[in-house]
C-alpha cells in the first residue's frame, strides 16, 4: 500500500490566484430550464464561478500565486530546488507548464522542473511527489503549483459540467526543516475508470479527432475535444471509495475523525461532500466549503478553500487532513500541520503571459 | 424489504410512481443525482457497497431490479 511518511518536511506557505471574471449560475437559465438550474444549485451548492479569458492559462495564475508566495515569504529563488506543476490544462502539448513558470519566476538552472498529468487529485499526488524528491536529495525548498482551466474544454451547452467548473491555480511552498510535524500521505488509483473523466481527442491517440458535436449517451451534445464526465460513475466511485480511503488512513495512522482540526477536501460538489461527511461523521464546522463562490476548481480546490477561509487568520495551527479524488481514477489523502499565518488570502489576477501566445510559426 | 426500498425511493423522488414504473433509467425518469442519492441511501440502510460496476440500467430500472441487486450484495457480504 503506497503510504508515505515525511518527518522533516513542512508546508510553509500557500497562495491562490483566480480570475476576476464571475459567472453567475443563475445566468444559465438563459440556456437551460430554470428547474434544471435550480436543482443544480441545490445539489452542488454552486452559485457562481470564476473563468479565465481566452488566452489566460493555469500557468499564468500559477505564476502569480508563486510570485506572491516567494515575495511574502522572502525566499531566495536560488534556494528553490524543485518546481512541479500538476495540471490537465497545460499551455502547450510541450513543453510542460512548469518550464514556463520556471522562466517567469527566474529560478536557477539547478532546479528539477516537470509537470504531473493529473486533475482533481493533483494536489495530494503533488505533495507526495515533491516531498519524496526532497526526502532523497539535498533540496531544501520546493514549489508545487496546481491549477486547471477546465472550462476551456467544456462544451458551453454541456449542462452536466459547464455550471460546475471554476478556474484557479495555487502555489505551495515546501521546506525541509528539523522541527516539522510529519506529513503522512496515502494515494490510490484505478485505471479501470479512465473513461469516466476524459477528453478523448486532440492528444496522440486520436490526433485528428473531429470537432463536430455529437449526441452523447446522456443526450448532451459534445465533441471529442471536450471534457466528458460520466457523473453517475464518478459520484458512485466517490461515495464508496473516499470514505474507505479515509477510514484506512485513520487506521494506518492510529488516528480518528476527532484528531483533526480541519478537513480540506476537493470541492467536488456540495452533495458529494455532505454524503462523505455524513458517512465519516466529520463535523460540518471542520470541513470548510467554498463551492458557492468558486465551484469545482479541480486540483486547486483544497488550497482555494484554505486561502478563502483562513487567508486572513493569523497564527492558528491546524492539524489538517487533505483529501482529493478524480480523473484517472486517482485519489489520496495526507495529513499535515498548517499554520494559518502561512496561508495567503485569495489573489485576483487577469494578466496573460503575452510572450507565450504564439500566433504564427514566424514568431518562433 | 421491497416496501422499505419504495419508501427510500419515494423520499428521494416523491413525484415518481416507483411501485409501477419498470423503465426508471431507460425512460430517463431518474438523473445522476437521483441515482447517487439512491445508492447512498441503500448503502447505509443495508450496509452494502454498490460499486461502479453495478451501474447498469438493468439494476435500477425498477424496484424489483433494485431489490435483486441489494439482495445479491447482501448475500456476498
């Protein structure tokens, strides 16, 4: 069982950037029936989301969050030994978005830089990956960036997803220290569910996939370049496998629901989180929710939630249990002590890395 | 058990005639939130775990089909 224990690594900072553009869920009553939109809001808890502009990417937001974090923590950039970016919304098919952020942050060439191809679970896998690298190297400080702009691949008439998606990126600073509380991480996967959340076309399996809309099994029109979620399968996986993961985590760590101050969960939707909390007897006041304001922001969502909830709270130590789950299927949890002074409030930013927009081969 | 299952279904979708409908999924009477709500309630009520592999229309088209699924999973527990 892939359980990891890191005794000398601390999460010493986190920041979140999101676009200022707000989409009200109510506005979808112009496209879908009022009854449908009202039921969606009731079940998911989402009343508004944030969306990037055409050329703004997850790396733009990730850069802003990381830059703010480095400045706030007064970090010498030459000390950053690793930069890992977890995303399913890269700027290009290649290179990875981590390379773009590496350049923009002005980090040293003595930095391990790569992307992780994951969505909603990217944060728990990212922490496990970066902490493992630090544990087996002389890296003292590292940055993990997580972010997605899933709205760009969601068909605008996909009533199953278009109202759900929010866009954001987060940056997390990890530091090696002798006085850290352990980070304990447990991750799982089931490739049998690879079709449950998928963009089937445009990559190397079907590079010339059609852009024509087709009627899908659920009666919704999409094309092969769109995100497709088999909602019932994903929800069913979540309400059975996530409670099991949490119970296994508590058993493996000799802890229980009462041992944690905060449950920072992937903000999938309100109904799912309420079901999980009910099954695990997690008190509502220990599970912060930000779905109403930001929707489902994919892998960034646990940090979006902490930045929104604790971004202006000073000096409170939270024994936090993080949990995230989604595309792959993949899911995981990890525990860490977080000081709220290390959590920055949410940053709004609409800037675009203009140099990165390559409109013609002549520009290269 | 059948009456209890109908009670559970009624609590989730009181507008559907569960006792008589035989094509709950095929006729689109239940959406994904309904199905997941039903699964969650059945899991809790009967201490079973309905997995993704059981998500077939034939398992949820009628009360009888749902009853068969629950009995099968209880027996395999």
